[in-house]
C-alpha cells in the first residue's frame, strides 16, 4: 500500500511538472508550484527527486537505468549493437518525447543542458563498456568501443538537434534512428581503429621517451655566458 502511494505521488509529480513546463515554460515553473498542485510539502519532493532537472528528465533517467540493466542481461545471441537499436526503438519513445519538450529550453537553461549532457555521457559509458566486454578487451584502454559508442550517441543527439533547428520540432520517430544506422554502417571495422590506435600509442610513447631523455641534459647544461 505504501509503495503504491509512493508510485502514485511520483507519477503525479512527473505529469504535473510536464503540464506546467508546457504551459509556463521550464524556468517559470517553480518546485513550490509543482508540489502545491500535487499536494505535498516541498521537503517531501526531495524524497523522490534530487532536483528540478531530475524531475524534468524523469523518464529519460528511468530509461537509462533500464538500459544499464537490460544490456547486462541481454540474451547471449544478441550482440550489443543490435540490442542498442532494439532498445532505442522499443523503449525510448516516451523519453525522447520528454527530451523534445525540453530541448528548446536547453540553450537558455545551463542546468538542463548540463544534466542532459551527463545522461548522454552515462549512456556512452555503459554502451562503450558493453561493447568492450563483448569483444573481450579492456574497457579502459579499448579505443574502438569508446569511439563507436560516442558516435552512436552523438548521431542520435545531433540528429534531433538538427531536426529542431531546420523544421522547428524534434523528430521522435524512426527516421532519425534509420539515419544513424545508415551512417554507422560506414563506421570503420575494429581492425582499422586498432591499427590507428597502435600507431598513435607508439608515437606518443616515443615522444614521452624523448622528453624523459632530454630532461637530464637540460638540468646539467651550463648557462651560456
């Protein structure tokens, strides 16, 4: 009974906030106003959400947690990339609708932009880690997984932003997903990235070695008269 009441309050906070954000704008809506409409004290609010930004992106954050859990327990015959597209298609519509309502406010509200960026970074880290684990490589040092995850996320976010700038609204259908998949089909294979990574690492190590060798000489060099 208690859990059901808590869920009802949480749902009411989310729906009330979305309604007020749409009517008055994000910045013109206060937490006090939201709480008054839901008939709870503002101190109670913080038992449900850490901040106004957390409330604004409630569904987006729920989807993030859902992805974290589901990608870790996905069927063995489903690779990470395929699972990602399934997840985006099946679970993200509600969250992306939420994001589209706030995207026009992000440019003028640094706190919103910052929270959204942190959500995207978390998605990127989860996806990168899963891609590396799938390939049996170290998630920390594997550049391919990081680049692929960053590209997949960036394409979705940038595509939505472009659609808003050009057409005045945020596209939440499958078109942007198809566009992203089309671009990702041209993404380099792992061997190409790994070869480039080895060359880059070798160049960096040689540069660092030259620096180390040069330091003792500079310390013992006598100043010119």
